[in-house]
C-alpha cells in the first residue's frame, strides 16, 4: 500500500510503501487499519 501525505503544490511531500502492520488516519488518530486486511 502506498500512503501519500502532506500535499503541496499538486504533489505529496511524503510517500510511504507499507506491506504489513497498521496505519492510522491523521483525521482519526484513535482508529487503526490493518494493511493486510486492505490488501486481502
């Protein structure tokens, strides 16, 4: 999964490639989403 953050001038300043584990949406810090579940 590719996570893009910090949009600036039509591009993203931060890009992460995540294969496993959990991601936390910045807007909902109390929620964790398992990457494996999204990619299954």
